[in-house]
C-alpha cells in the first residue's frame, strides 16, 4: 500500500527521484505506522530539495539538509527520525542500482539519554489518585486507567489495544496480556495487583453488556459510545488527572506514569532486571538510565564540599 496521499509531486524537482520514493515505500517491510513515518520524513527532504532547486542531490545536499534541520531548532529525536529515513532511502536506491547512496555515513545528531519527562513520587501518585472522582462510569474508567498505568508501566498504545478478555490468570496471579510495542500479537503480560484488579472490576461492573472482545477501556461519549479509546484520549485523561491534582507541567504526561512505575520499583527494592522485565525493554542499557538517574540523585558530593567550606 502506498502512502503518497500526503506527498505532493511538486515537492521534488526530480520526478525520477519521486518515483523511487513511491517504490521505496511499497518495498519496505514495516508496520503501517512506520511506513507513514518514513513517508512524512522523506516529504520534508523532498521539500527542502525543491526549495533549493536541487535536481540531482549529492552528499553535500544531505549535509546541508541536516544543518537546516538543526537551524530550525527541531527536537533532536525529530531530526534523527528525518535523517534515518533519508539514509535508509538512499541505501535502498543504491541496492537497487537506481541512485548512489549519497547519505552513507552521514551521522545523526546527539540525543540526550536523560528522560525528557518527570516522574511522580509515591506520595504524589497517591495524591493524584485520591483527587480523582469515582462516581460515574467515566470517573471509574479514568481512575482505573491511571491506577493500571502507574503500577504496570504500560504505554498508551498498550492500554488502547487491551480487551476485557485479555485479563487472565498465570500461576496464582491475575494478569493482563498486552500487545506490546513492536509486537504482532499479545504474547506478553503484566501482573495485576489485587488493588488494581479490584479497581478495574469495579469499572467493568458499569458495563454489564460488554464481552471479552470489547475494549477494556471504552468511550462514554454519545457519538462514540463503547468504542475503543484512542491513545490521544488516554493521554488526555492522564493529563487532566495530573492537572486536577495540581501537577500542571509540560514535563508530566501520560508517559510520566511509565517513568514513575520504573523509578518507584527501583526505589522500593526492585532489581534492575525486574524493572527491565516490567518495562519490557529488550536492552538492559535502556533500563539502566533510571538507575543512573537515582544514583546521581543520591550523590551528596556537592553538600559535602559545601559543608567542608562553609562550616
């Protein structure tokens, strides 16, 4: 399937290059979402070429494009996404003997390994949950979403994809099977604590006609009643809960609940390996970012030096 509806032929001064783009998007074996990301990213490159009247791009044009992205003060992760698409595109054109790989060895930009979002302390999480209403079906749903995400580290997409029938048992535990990031099926699960399972069950009592195939968290709006919540809706629910509790910060989002789950697990005795399994990181180095953050927080070097000087 081609994702060319958002790409205007006029964006490139080289029709042959645009034709290669169409073939490339059809060729790559990736998810629909990833294909759309490549499409949007390459669109930016073609737009740059057209604006600078570049008909036959060379390596220096790719380097100039990279600098132009930096000059726009885009987020490093966005620049990296754009450059990855360009590198992969020209790697493919060379493999197909269509065009030389002019992006070979063009480096990306440095991305900080520090988390861009804050986390909540256990007392702050308690405050968020106690300030949430639990009167209506919508209230109970929102309460269940926040409680689930902050104790399991689920991503919004994993919450959105969950069905009622995904709640099962594994050993002596109630679990929720999830469709994780980069997965094609629900082959992983997170454990539901007694408290969280009770909160979810209380919400599901409000939906007596729902079946195992029904979404675990459904819309309550008149126009979209019982439909699956989108990731955007879930993010909005969490953001509203944070704001209502007094935590109105750009650095606190739905993803902050995932950071909170990891940090609280480590702070309360969880091992690095257990936290890696909780977050389902394929590389433990990703999980170690949380550990390094906590180690720096516990480092009292500045205070020791200050005490030695001023006392």
